[in-house]
C-alpha cells in the first residue's frame, strides 16, 4: 500500500466517513504534486526558484529592450512559462550565435529567441515548439532589385544575422541553381545582430537583406520610407521552439505542460493575438523535424 493510500485509509477511519477520506486524499495528492514540482525545479534549473532564459534582445518584435526592460513576444512568453512553473524569469541578453552554446554549457535553462526548429539543431538540443514563421527578402525603396524567391538572389550580396537557419539553404541555392544557370554565386554577409545586417543594407554594402518575416514586417512598419519587402510569401516556412538541454527531459516535459496549461487558460492565444503570430500545427512540427532529402 502506498503512503498516500495509507494516509487516506487512516483519515477515513478517524473521520468515520468516505467523504472526509476523499477530501484528505485530495489534499495528500496536492501535497505530493507540490513536493514533486519543487524537487523538479531544484534539480533542473540553473538557479533554484528561477527560470534562466537566453534571449537575443536585438530582435523586435520577438525580443528587444524597452526602457531597459526585456520586451517582445519571447520575454512575455518566458514570463508566462515561468509563472506556470512557479518560478521567476531571469532573461539574459545573449547574441543569437551563442545561444545554443550557452544552453549546452548550462548557462540557461532554456532559449526563447525565435529559435527555428531544424533537424540539425534537434541533434544538439530538445524543443518545445510554440510558434511558426518564415523568412522575407528586404531591399531599399530606391533599389532596382526586386527578388521574390531565393533563386533571384544569384549575383547579389545578401546580409543576414549570423547562424540563421536559411544561410545553408541559400548556400545550396548558390551552388546549384545559380551555378547551373551560369550566374554569379550569392554572396552571404553574416552579422552578429539583425540591426547590423540592416545597416549593411541601408549603407549599400548589401543588395538584399534576408530576415524572419515577423521581424521584417516590424522593420518595414518602422522604416516604410526606406525599405520594402519584395518576397511575395513566406520563404522556407518553419516552426519556432523553446530550446532545452537534452539532459533535462524533466524540464522539457514541465515546459510542455506549462504551454498546455497556458493554452487551456487562453493566455497563450491572447499573447499570439497581441503580436499577430500563429501557433504551429502538429503536422508542421513533424515536418520541421524531418530531414529534407
């Protein structure tokens, strides 16, 4: 007989009624769940009572500083997840290219920074998928170039944030499509942050900028007199996920449960609506983890 069952049996005898036994059983189960959660948090978070989150805060609308405070979808979502776990969120500003390295070095409990779900990254970290997006092409309003798809980028200089998931895909286009057509290769220019990649475009150092669609939309909204999106739809549609260490499956499962709770409460949907973003479907999540042939 388990300790919980023994407690319920004892309480049932002393109260003399089945109803009283059920009440005490619920209390006992709640206490067991609370102790289990506290044990989970103590074992799986970098700092007890805190959910430490790695985020690149140079990437609006996903993550940025507002009055020196982390703002945007990912910080808001991270705080929501921390609340569901009974933790306090501590968001650490970290450049995108260093996020997975920092996670694997146990500097963070999770990464929440528009981290695209790819089969390659899935070999290094676990994911809790929570968004979907794609990429867009941006040029200056004065540009004579109007690329709609990656194949249109042959011979152009393309600025992008370092370690973006689309960089190897552009390289493949350059080495196959461009070469087979007898055109010049795509010259990919990587920068530590998105603002630096944008500056390269605005200064004329790059012909085109490739960026996440939501980020591109935000940029054009803020600088509609200077830049425009020329792609007609999402390029390389992809799912975004929280990154979690592979040696912390308990934390991954706890975050998945926290996301499910946020869905049930309506808080997740309200956050998506606030930022004009969408949740991925199960099929899209499956497809994002399937290696492309």
